[in-house]
C-alpha cells in the first residue's frame, strides 16, 4: 500500500527542526520526505490532506508488561513487594494463554490510541502474545522474563523462534531481576549472552530495598554484580534505574547500555524518583517506558515524558534541568534503538513507516510557540489523530482498523472475573 501525506509538518527527530511538505510511504517504508512536488504522474492507494497537522516517529514504549492490563486499579494500596506477592503473583499463576492474548489486545488498543508503535514487553505465554500482536499489526519486541520460578529453559528457544516468527516480532534476552534470580541462573544468563553475543535486559535498582538486598547477598549493587558476571558484555540495559550509584552510571556509560525510565510506576509504588538529569549529564543512552498497567495505571507515554522532565526540575530546583527535546528523543528514537529497531528510530527515506499524526487543532497544542515542548509538557493521548505501523494505518480519528474493541472489552472482563476471587 502506498500513502501520500501532504500539507503536513514533519518532525523527523533527526533534529528539532520541522519540515513543511509531504511524506510518502510505499508498503512498509518511507519513500519520500520533502517539499510538495508535482504528483500527476504518480499513483497512490490513498492521499491524506494533513491540514497542517504534524507527522513524527511513533512513540516507543521501552518497558512494559502488556498483558498486565488485567491488574489495572486492582491493588493500588501496595508498595512494590506487597503488590507483587499479595496481588500480582497469585493472579499470574491463574493466567491462561488465552487470557494473555486478550489482555494484550487491550494494551495494543491503548498503545495505538496513544501514538505508540512498538513496545518492549516482558511477560509470558509469548506464543499467544505474538499471535495477538501480528493480528493487530503491532510491532512487539519481547524481553526474556526468566527467573528462579522458571523461564530459563525456554530462553534459547524463544530467541531462535521469535526472531524468525514475523517481521513485526523480535526477542531480546532478559531476566526478571537480581532478587528473583540466583547466582547460578545469572551465570547461565551470561553464558547465553556470550554464546550469541547478544544484549541482555533486566529490572534493576527499582527500589532501595532491592539494592540493599543485593549488597547483603553479594557485597555490591546489581549493576556491579552483572558487570562482574559479564552479563552486559554485549550490551543491553536495565529498567527503572532509580537507585543507581555513580559507579552504576559509569558502568552503563562505559558499556553503552540503555537506562529505561518508568516515572509513573515508580511514583505510584513509592519506589523513588529517578534522577534523569544525571543520566543526561553523562550523555547516556536513555529510553522511556510505562511499565505495566497495574503499577501505572495508564499506558501513556505522554505522562511519562512529562514526569521525566519536570521531576528533574524539582530534584535540582532548576526549571531548565532537562531539555524537553531530549526527553522526546528518548521516547521515540531512544526507545527504538534500545529495542534494536534501527529502522524505526527517525522519519527518513528508507526507514520503516511507523508514524504518528499529531492533531495540531487540539487546545493543548496551541499556540504553537514550541511544538516539541507542547508534545512533552501539554499533550496527552487525545492529540493522536492517526497511528501507522509498517505502512498500515491501524488507528485513525478514534477508530481501529484491526481491533474489535467491543470484543476485546467483553473477553477481557470475562477473564478478569476468573482472577478476581483471590
């Protein structure tokens, strides 16, 4: 399918300049970006008058647990440890592959309405999850979720099978966290990373208790432990990074590892505030995610970008502590590179057609003093007019092309009833 977008403004994210003109797609790729030209000799399957609206790369949710939509507003009174052991783990033990399929589709609907074109997802029943993603047309990057309760026996199989499953699907090695993974399994993770020369991701330094527990067990922080075990020898990174020390940041900087921030979840679970400005000062690789719906409770990247900016202002008593464009870059290009999606990081000819249209006629986007800052500081999901993935429009003007919302709501609530008696 070929689409011509004209009368548009384009924020490519290669820099903060905005181009006025046209963008064309041909199947899954961008074929042209530039000024308006004579198209009388060209044929498009669809031509869209953008009426001055903005095209930009899709937002990339670089850490989430998509199927955990089942836990939205379920146990809001708990901090992380009690939340996991009293509310989440018991219900996850009752989840079925079919339930994960429908709860994932519910997440995809929220992602698309919020301009998210790919997610970095750590969960289980990956076959059903992949099926839901491909049916939806959503770009889904799986992260391994192995821990002492299981998963290590399947990691290598998932790595080989899911990376050849479908162009929309990929898999990156990962494990849940240091505190759920014994030393023998951590060494196994390192062996797999070295065998395939592959990056590894994990939850890391999410709470102060996690860091202190690691110090009691090994005498060092999680980042130092993983460095000693060689887990990050071929790249990767961590989710949350709230309680990083200067030494932890030095390790991540030296290795070129990715730090993925999850401000809403950390605030809601009282885990702490990540000093984002310290990572930016070191020019580290950063990306942004929502975490799961049970600890957020939304899957909105707009909220995350806003908080990652303003919380640094509070931490430093400096209203200019963080450049909002760097946060927008983390939420788009940074997330793509973190997930290994090198063809989805910016809008450029030859890149993947993973595109969002921002409605500039929404009150929150006016006046146009600084469009990029409007996106970070004042936008929400309501400004998303269209979401395209792989050259296909999946969401436009509030309507989905691949998701039956009524069916998703019906099935999700049906499976939720089976989980509510715990």
